[in-house]
């Protein structure tokens, strides 16, 4: 089961300039090493069979013949490897000399790609030796290898190499200049359907150049929605005037997966997700492949990928680095506050009503509302913080709600709804001792009724508190806490809510900081069932499952379209030692079932600001029929 993951490698062998036999031996050694580790695409640097720094020796027939002999050695000695290799060499064709990359797989030269952009920098002099392949027509050429060899020569037309066993495993080859050219050839390769861009390079090292190179690779992978493999020349190249560091990099859709240490050489690995890249291109709908792209289809038996070189963040919505996380929290709080401030101004509202329970979500809603009022220059007394104690309210959460309202300088109002709910139970004939969903939802709807009527009374807006994770699971009472006039947390997952409140707590002083930290320590609960011994009896994660798992499932289902088996595989790897396989499967099945059955609640969500790439607004981000069947997804999940 591949699940779209392909292990790829960038390899920098230690070379000897113009010693083609030695270079071939080093390339074969690294290729075997990489294939043994499971790499199925192995990329070597530009002109690696001869060395990039041969100078006028490129004009010598002896060197060119040696390069072809070395190519034959690599071809024959790697024929049994379950991998495609890309190696660089000089090649004569029709009286011209080209700087080319040869793609080998199973003992077959699948294609030859010439360099199109030939620089004339003072330190390179490539135009002295090589001509561009940009104007050469796409053709089949004969290589003088053992028994002769017919192969495709890309010329000026894009050539995509596609794996017969997994069509999304497709790559295009470019040589060095892709990152520097104003019209990079890789753009045409991506448009033709290549999900991986292979760049054979020989980039000399200068102070600060590694940072620049890293940014170029990462940005190019983002621009083209691709995986980008950069194999750089290193030790053994001539240092007569230049030094080469072997700076290999692998990036995927804007994220740097891995890079080598400068001046070390060897093999660099990454597990790239070509299925995810294909999904992104379908979602973006900007990559329309040519009707008849030039393709070389190679045969490769795909093996199980151990994913040893792939990391799935445990909290994909939350940056791991604290400095980056703090910056992200500040940005998110600003987006939320600006969104609410804009809506308040458009509605000519100077009052906002927040149902404050003393839990995480309502605390974040209050924080955002306070920031929005500050932006508008409004008195925070215009924020009506309403506590509505009922059967499940504990002293701890009620006390924290009161302290928060006071610390933020808002107007606090307490409306005890027990009597109203009791009357409602009597009206509909519900037994108070029946703690079913009716018992719970009657309280949630009564609270929303109180908030809406208070908003009418004071000419304000009800600020929604529900978060993205709750919306995904449908963990909200329809027309209860599900409804508001503006939902500021609608695209904030539960795992991120916690960090946003913690960020505010870190910046706060005195009692406000203390109460925010206590909110963070309080179990997540709707508090709709009577407490036991004064403590919260209804803990959400005991009922619906751990939010860190559900947020993980949500991210990979919506952001990249992962099927259940792929989500499960990623979760097993990420949460090994935290949850056993049975637990992960149980909550994955729960997530899928609830995600489908609860769509009707998301189909009529109130407005709210989008802050990340995953959101469930029915007006733009997630359009799904409320009566869609989950049968296909559940069948796969239950069979895991």
C-alpha cells in the first residue's frame, strides 16, 4: 500500500574531475545505498559522470567517450535496482555538445533531457563548450551503448517521466538554471503534469548563497505545487577558482522537507506525497495539462514505503516553534478582531453579547471581542458578558467567567435559567430525571434564546463561540450554541484555541493571567449534566474522543483529501506510544460518521472570519450535501 508516498533521494558523490570510471563507481555505490533504503527516485548532480569543472576537457573526444562508457556502466550495474536514476553527463548529438541528464530505470535509458539555459558567467564559461537544447525538436536518438539504445531526446519540449504502476509518480527534469531563469522550464513541466521537479545542479558556494538557494527551492515548489529535488555538485569538483558545497534540498509545496549539511555529500532522503500534490492541483484548478504531453512511461514495481523520512506534525494547525507560534497567534487574533470590528461597524452596533461559560471557546470569543472594541475605540462596558448557570454549572467555571468579565472591564449579567428550563420541561412533558439529548439541548437552546433577546434589547450582536473542531464533529446544538450573529471562532480548531488563550495569558498581568491559566486547566465540557461532588461530570473528550486526534483527522481529510487508510497510517506513525491502533481506528470511524451526519448544521452557519486553509463555511470553503452518504469512507475505515 503506497498511499501516494514516494521515497526520493538527492545524492552528491565524491568525484574526481575527468575520471569517469571512478565517478561511475561512486554513483553506483550511492544508488545501491539509496535503493536499499527504499528510494525509488535518485537524483545526482549536473555533469556528475565527468565532473562539472572539466573546462576545455569537455572538447576532448576521450572525455566524451569516457562519459558514454560510464553511462553504460551505471546503466548495466543498476538494472536490478527498484529505482529510477537521473545522472548528468556531456553528450554529442548531430555535431553539437549538450549538457544533459539521462534518466535510467531497470537497465533502460528512458530519456535524455538537455540543459536549455546556458549561462555565460565569467566563472562558468558554459557557452564555450555547450549549446542550448531549447531549439532542438523533440526526437528519438540512438545512443552508442551496448547493443545500441533508442531513447527520447526532450529538446525544447517538456518531457514527463511517469510511473506505470502509479501515474501520480511523475517527474520532469531540469538542469541548474531553473531557479535563476526568468522563465523557468519547470513551469512547463508542471503544466504538462509533472508532480516532482528534478534539478541537477552545480552551484558554487558563496557567503549567504545557501540561504538564497534554500528560499528559491522552497518557493519554486510552492509556485508549481510540486515536490522539488535539488542535487548539487560537491567534494571532488575542482577548487581552482570555486568551491562546491553539495547543498542538496528537497521541498514539497512550499515546505522544506530536508536539506544536507554543506560540504558533507552523501545521500539525502524524503518521502514525498504525490497523491497530495495531485489533490492540491485539482483543488486549485490552475494546472491544466497539455492535451498530449510528451511522456516516457517507466516500469517500476512499487514497494511499501516505511515513511521513515516523513514527519506528520501531531498538531498540524499549530506551529511547533514557539516564536513562530506566537507570531501566528498574534496574526490570528488580529484577523478575528478585525473581522468582528468590521461587522460591528457595518451593523452600527456598539454592543456585543457574549455567552461566557468559563470554558476555552467562550473565553477566546471574549478576548477577540475585547480586541475588536479596542480597535473601534469603543468602551468595553459595551460588551455584555452573560453567564447562564443551570444544572451542570460548577463553581469553578462560573467563578472564572465572572473574573474574566471583570478583568476585561465588561458588563456582567447573570441569568439563571434553571426555572425557565424546568418550565420548558413541564410544557413538553419531559422528565427531569431523563438526562437524554433533550435534557441537554433544551439548556443550550434556552441560553441562545436569552442571548438573542438580550442582543435585541440592547441593540447589539450575539458573538458565536463554537470552534472548527466542534463544527466538524457536529458537537453543537442545532439552533442553540450553533447559532449567533457572527462566529469569531468558526475556523479555529480546538487545539489552536488552547494556544491562542495561552498566548493571551502570557501577555496578561495579575488576576487576568491567573484566571486565563485556570481556564486552560479546566476540562473541556458543555456542562449540561449535573456535576458530581461539585466537579464537572461531563467531559467532552470522554464522549466524542481526543480533540488532538480529531483535529489531525480533519486537517488531512479536508486539506489534502487523504482517504481513511492514509489518515490512519499517518496517525499511527504520529501518535505511536500515545494511542494504540484500536483507539486511533475507533475515533477515526467516529470522526467520519459524525462529519457526514452533521453536515446539516454546517449548511446554515452564521458568518465568521476565515483564518487558515481549512474552514467549513458553506459559502466558499466546504460545499457538501447534507444527505451525502459516508458508506465508502466508513467501509474503508472499518476494514483497517
